[in-house]
C-alpha cells in the first residue's frame, strides 16, 4: 500500500510518499479531518502557519490516539517572514500551536512575500536569515528536517551555497500539465526530496478529456491517476481532502502508469484555468508568461 511507502531524506529521516494537505480547512473542522485521515492509515499531515489551522491539526493528532512518533507533521514558516528574529519567534509559535515538542519538517513557505510572489526579487538575504533560524531549530532538535516551498533553482542555490544545512525538501506546485521539470531535476540532483502540492490542480484537471480517458483505461478515477502520476515522478503527493471517502480513494493508487502513458501525460499543455483558485499567487503565477 502506498500509505506504507516512504522516501528517505538526506539526513536519514523517512517521509511518507502520500500525505494529507490541509489548506483552507478551518481550525475547528480540521480536527475531525485529521482524525479521519489517521484512522485510514495516513501518517503524513501537512499544515502551515498561513493556513491558520495548526492548533486544530495538533488537536486532531492528539485525539486520534495514534502515537505521535508514527506521524510525520509538516508546517511552514510564513512566506512574508524574511528576518531572523521573526523566524525564531514564528518557529516557537508553531510548536506552541501544534502543542508538540518537535515538528518533523518545517519549510519556508515562499521565497518571496506573497504580495510579491514571482516578482523577480529573490530576497536572498531575507531567506538566508529565515533559513538560519530553521537551521538552529533543527540543530536544537526542535525540527527533524528543514526545507523550502515554491523555491526555484536560484533560490535553492542561495541556501546551498551560503547556508550550513542543505534543504531536505522542496514543496512545489506540480500536477499533470504543469510539471516544472527543471526545478524537480535540480532538486533531486541535490538529494532534495520534491513534494507535489495540488496534485489534482484543485480539481481543475478532473474533467480533462485525455486524463479522463486514461483513467478509464486503468479503471481508476482522474484524481487517482493524477496522484499516481506525481508519485511516479518520485515526488511526495499531498492531495487535500475533507471527505473520508475521498481520502480513502486518494490512497488507492497501487497501480503503475506505463512509460508510454507517462510520456503522454508529460507532454500535455498547461490547463487553461484553475477556476476560483486563479486569484491565489501560486496559481496565477503559472500564466504570467503564458
């Protein structure tokens, strides 16, 4: 079962290949969502300071009855934090909200503040300041692993060349029709595990005619095909769901997409829209140079 499969980070820590994303699930509702996921066998929960649900995630984990040591918890340092002191404070606040003695993975949410996402400024000094705070928390045992999100190659190089600890993870937007192969290949060449958030493009990929037809061939849903696809790119899949039935379906991806079909999916052009999510910086940025 994919729920039992893991990758190994560069420091030897194991990370489950499939996790539960919790973006836009409010603090109260996320408690039951997390409990449902853990009941199904999920052992990887992804949250963030910006999601405003760390407290609920921590509560759901506690109420689940599952041993904390069995669960891989990721949270994210707010993308707007680009100095050392604020980063130190934010790390402690995340630990407090989650009500945990340690976090398995903490990552810088964005190389730019959200209002300036992909504006051409890479905030090299600010990211190094935030990274230093993560490095110190990692060395102190408060974080088992540290990484980044939405970082391009030049942003990664800044930390690799000037930091003490190399990033262990780069979490990026990746799904059928939108595969940033350059940053994936570079990350993997540096022994950085890539995580794919929004592997079903927030639902925008589900009605794609070629995806639907291929899913029928494998007798799976378009969502299952999409999740399997990013796993076969050797990335961690982080689909979001609030439905226990959907979580169960999302984990039923123990099939293999053929090399020929992977090639077909790799060559599909970018989808035309992300629907209502088009306004979010990570989605709207995909069309800036289209």
